[in-house]
């Protein structure tokens, strides 16, 4: 029997029995972890409200054996709130749908339980913090999070040089299968010709140029979101269920 302590973001919860829940958490040191939280659905539970989606928590796990992720699910025996991001997210529909898509994305990119994913964890913490504070439009925060998640997982799109031959940009065509913008010589079937403003927006979101992103016109924002969604779906091989509810 071993105790583990870590901090993480609650991704989702599932009912178990009459009073328990299975909590899925993206942790700093252990990656994605599923654990059983006993009695948290009872009205007298001391820490059930802390284990809700979007919560940033310090948690203690109790596992059989020397590994946190093993044959059986560990127990979540203690939880302390670090930051209740849900309070600034669940009361606003646009923030809530964007945040739900961020949680689903983080879970999809950490499909192997127990494997550390520190960059993805830090991206999620920063994204939820920004979203809860309302510092930028929710759909812009979501697109920035999606692009950076793709980048840290090895799928960074090119928005300037040709993704195939490296020809210096700007380049006209965009192909999700080719890895971003491509030149005329490398153009493949299915390529699209996005506006320069939409490509510039996506580059700004990837690099953190929020002044440029916030000033972008809505039509170019919608165009950019479509490219991000298509690129994400290509690399995940199936879409995110939550994206269909996101307000653009």
C-alpha cells in the first residue's frame, strides 16, 4: 500500500454505485489518472465539491503496490483546492463550452494513463486560468489551446514556410494532411486557400501575440477556427464531441 500526492486538473467524473465517483485527473507528475473517490456524492461529503471538472486541486491517492497506475483504480483519499476555475467558467455558456472542449482535448492527448505529460498539464492550467478570468474571447482561448496542444504533442502546423519543402513564406495554400501552409509546387488535392488574415491569426494564437488576435475581424476568426478544427480532427483521427457546442 502506497500513498501518492500530486496536483492536477479534474477532467471529468463518473458515477459509481450509490455514493462514489470515478474521477479522471490530469496530474503534473503522473499524467492522466483515474481514481475512485468514495462517498463524495453524499451531502455530508467534506471534499466532494472540490472534485468537479475544471478544479485545480492538490490530491492524495492511495494505491495498492508501488505504482499509482496499476491493475486496479487507486483511491482518492484527500483533496485541497488550489484554484476553483470552474466558478468563473460554468456560469457563462461560451466559457463553459470552450472549457469543456479543452478538457476533452487534454484527455485525448494523454491517452496512456500514468505517463507524465507536464507540458500538456501546464497548457491546461494556463488555459483554464485565462478562460476563467475572461481575459480574451473564449473561442480565441480555445483555438490557442488547441494549436499549442498540437505543437507540444509533435503536430505543430506551419503558418509561414512551406510545410513540405521549406520554401519561405508567405505561402497561399493550406493542407491539414501536409502539416500547414504549402507552396504552389507542393500543393496537394484538398488544399484550401485561406485568407492571409486567418493564417496570421492562427500564427498569433500559436505564438501568444494576443494584440493581433484580439483585433482580428469575426469573419477571419471563424475561418481560422475552421482550419484549427480540421487540423485537430486529422491528427486525433476522430473529432471532439464538445466542439459542436462551442460558440464562434
